[in-house]
C-alpha cells in the first residue's frame, strides 16, 4: 500500500550547487507591485538541475 | 521543517528545505505530525489506537507507512535541515552593484483620482511631473552601464498613468531597441495602465513591444467605480472595459494581467474575478490594497477570514474550470514546482534597492516604487549613481534570514522574506513583518500548491 505520493519538484538542496545565475525576473517586476513572492517565478537557467 | 495542511480533499505535506511536496493518506499525515516529537513505538501505538476502528488500516499498514516516511527522510525529502543561511548574502555579493530592473516613473500624474492609490493619485506625495526623453534615456543608459553580465533587463513603465506620457515611452523603447544589441542586452518592457488612453496606436505599440501589459480593473462595475473615478467623480469602468477587451484580443496570447485591487469594500473579491472571467479575461491578478493605517479602504481583522475563504474558493474555481476546458491564470497561483527559482533566489529577498530600483521623472533613484516620495530612502540619481550607500546596505542585508519571524515560518522559501515596503509601512522597519500580508501570502501558497498537486495527480 502506497501511503505517500511524492510530487516532482525542484530539489532546492541540489539547486544550491549551481551558485545562482541571477538572470531570473525581479520579484516585483510583474503583475502585483504591492506584495512580494518568488514562488511563481521562472528559473532562466536551462542548465540548472531540477 | 514540515508544513502540513488539508485542502481541496488532499492531505499535503511540504518539506520546506528540500522543496518536496507530498500528497499523503490520513495515516501518513498523522505519523508525520508526530514523527519528530515521539519515538517510533509511541507513534505506532498512537496510530493503532486512532485507527482501531478503521476498516482497512492494519498494524502492518502503519509500520509500512512509518518505513516509507523514514525512506523519504533518508532520501532528503522529508525533515531536511535548513543549511542555507550561510548562502544568504552570496548571490547579492556576487552581483553587488549590478542593476537589472528599473521601474521608470514616466508620469507622476494621473487621469484618475483613485482614493486608495498608494501613489497618492500618481504624485507620490510630490508635485505632478512627467519624465523627459533625456531623463528616460539616461535612465536606460544607467541600467545598461550597471547591468554587468546580466543579459535580460527589465523596465516597467509606471506611474501615475504612463500613457499620459506615451510619446516619451515610445521614444525610449525605440532608443532601447537601437542600442540593446551592441551592448549584448535584451530589454523586456512592461506597461501598467488604467486604460483610459488606450487607442489603436497604443494597442499596436504595446502588442509589439511590451513583454507584459498590466491592466487595472477591479472587477465588478460598482466595486471598480467606487474608487477608480476621474476628477469629475465619474467611474471609469464603462470607458475602459471595451478598450481592455480590444487590447487583449489583439494581443494574440502574449502576456498580460488584468490586475485588480481588493479593499474593505470587497473582501469577497471572487465575485470580481468572476466578473473578469465573464468579460473574457483569463490572466488575472487581484491584490490586497496597500494604504495608510486607518484608511477607509484598509482591510480589517474581520475581513481576514472572508479573504482567506475567497482564496480557497478561487482555487476550487480554477480546478473546476480547468476540468471544463476553460482554464484561467491567477498570478499568485502560478507555481512551477519543477522549474521554479533556485535556492539563492529564494533566500535573497526581493532585490529592491540592489538589483531593482525606481526612477522618478527627474532621475532620482529609490529602492522601489513604493518608497518613492520618502526622501530618506532616496538612494541617489541616474547621473551620480547610488550615493546613499548606508540605505542601500540596509536593503542589501535584507534577506529571508534577516527577520527572526521568517526563520521559523514554513513559507519563507516561497516569499523570500516578503515586501520591504509593506514591512516598513507596518512596523517602521524594512526588516519588520507585515503580519496581515503574511497570513494572506501563506494561504495563497497553500492554495497554489494544492492546485498544482491536483493537476499533477489528475494527469497520472
């Protein structure tokens, strides 16, 4: 019996290894302009591991 | 750290530091809640007692479930420790001095007189002003000069109402397009407008040159026209909706957002989202009002449970329409679990005052559009660059570990510490906490992740 379904996600610990390229969109430079969040941003680096 | 919640018929467990998301059954949900505070034998005994009368749960099931949880822990997908704090300043240090985004205040004036405007009808507590081409050109040069190796440069034409200075917007875009290649840059422009001055010329230009267009509409006519009135006091809904519809239709699928504000007058903002959908718009954003404490539009403690419920109902509506083949996007529920930002981005804060700045019509630099008009936050100008290095350092030090409250918050790697301006206005410090905003943000993340889980499991 499988009790847990793990959804495929980006592994944050693995993403630490690549150093961060800084090319992604600035958090507030989009629709909201009044509340900050980064969860809905895209990674611009195609090479970065998931 | 673990965060677990039940929503939309799912038991969801978030492992905050690995970024893992799990959909679990009731037994796993209960075991995970006890896992860190009780020994294995005690957990299993508690589960046996709780599920003694259950039809299908045997002792073997419980032990098997416990072992699955242990496996995930050993694989780094549950109870992963937070080892990221030493990296908190790394990305900012590596990119120190690099500016990649400007909010260009092309017009500190507006043809609407919205009482709830955080920019005080576009004037930002100052005099009315529009930016000249020369100032705008210098702002773009400043951005190019200070962008280092960064290729994609973001420029938002903001106000006030940017279309009140449309000729300069067009000239600046033309200038940027002329020089971007020789500098190895790619400008991404955004225009935020109240819609009144949209015409065929604006539509053609915006659809050709703007990566994104943000259109201000609060939803229902009576809600929109309560605040979004002209100087004669007339509502603007009927004048702008056909213009927005025409622009969006002509946009042919390019990015846009229909962006509304909800206030104390409409904590039941799902009705406004429904109105936007009924008008044919599908890329939606609805934001809580930002206003001074005590303002009549301010969201109250009584509004909070209403708003939280609206977010849940919005998630349900999204899933329902998705199934019906009529999907829509809600800005805050866009979450890409496999391709979202890396850990450096998640812990670095929003970038205001460092990689992102606002430029006034006369060329002053501020940490972001929300600080414009507050002289003590003036960073410098586009001619001399940043001269108030003390203030910039405060923003540079602002990251997810700079706030004690954030260290123990499950949402910290989704919000990156929140909005410095909201924190400042709520507490007097940019490293403070705007608790009301945090509550809304956490609910939005729970809903966004639930929607993503439902979609992913639905595809299996």
